[in-house]
């Protein structure tokens, strides 16, 4: 218990064991048993003698209690280069590792909803907003999305020599990229895209897209927060991708609003 942050020590701790003899409960500890064949890779050492579930193991178990969108947002963070409340982190897992565990652990609690949702999880998101963009644009109509094909997130594009000479850049990482259509979506955050130096970098980045023949569509923070404005941009993107947005349910508008509310809600309390 001492390795937990003080504000978490008041919460009930859930422990896992393979033997029923060890399953002794108290007011602050709940012990669970499992017959699954777990491996050392399914746990990470947190402190001497204390192990925690691996990211994919914990994620799958969480699917039995989390809302669908909460699950997806956490999965994107675990597979991305950011954390809730911070940026610049390394990925803790990948969609492949999650799927491998789902294949191996068919009887794990949470496996059924996790198996249904994992196809919507991508690796490589660099910020919560990129994850929100993907989910809003690409989730199926029944979940309030536009059903657009999933893009690559921040793929590495090595620039040709002549573009390097013209721009001074050797590589490009578009936020969302559809390589088969040569279309990129860039999110312009007020936090990262202000000041003369950033404006100059953004202009050079746009010039690179032009040289590569890539159509760039920008989404600003204000635009994303305005459903009407975002809807117009999403439909422009869908036309460029030759995808027809044509939901047949009369409930699509309400599903969009519900999805947007969940995407913009705080995900988890940030530990200070």
C-alpha cells in the first residue's frame, strides 16, 4: 500500500492470485482468483515484491467497467506518445500487443468488449486532441463518428533531396495522413502554434505539403470545439477521400452530440 500515492491509499486495492486459499478479503483489499495461464510478461515490477498488470492486461480488464469512449481514449494514450495531462512520452503498448493478449486470453474479464473496440485503436497519436480527431472522424455512425477510413498517425515521410534543399527539412510527420489519397489533416493548437517562429515553421510545413502534392486540411482548436464548423470540415475531408457521409439513422445528430460530450470531458484526474 505504501507505494501508492497518498490520495489513492484510501481506495480499495484489488489483488490477483491463482489459489483460493489466498483469497482473504478485508475492508480495503479485494482478492480475485484466476485460472488463466498468465506469463511474466503480463506483469511489471512496481516495487520490490510488488507487481502490477501490464498495460494491455489492465486495459482489457478495464473494458468491463469503462464507457466505450473512455476505453478508446485510454487505449490511444497507452499506444501514443503522450499521457493524460502531459506530452512527450513513450508508448506503453501497441494495438498488436493488445490483440495478441486478447487472442491468448479469450476468457479474461473484459475481453469481449475490448475485442469489439480494439479495431478502432491506432498507435502513434502525439496528443489527446489527435486521438479525439481520429475518433470523431472515423468511428462508425452508430457511435457518432463520420465513418471515415482510419489514417496513419504521425508517419515518418522522408523528403526527396530537392525538397530538402528548398525547405531545409529532411523529414515530415503529418498529424493524420491518408497515403493512398495523399491527404493530411493538421491540428493547429493555440498552445503550440503561436509566435513568429511557429508561424514561420507552419508556413514552411505548408510549403512542404505543396511540394509533395499532399492536400493539407487544417483543424483549429476553435473549429474543433464548434460542432457546426467541424462538421463542415469533416464533410470536406470526406469528399476529398471519396467517402460519402450518409448516416441513415435519424438519431445521428444526437449520437454526434453524445460522442462530442464524451470526447471533450475530462478523462482521468491528473495527479499533482
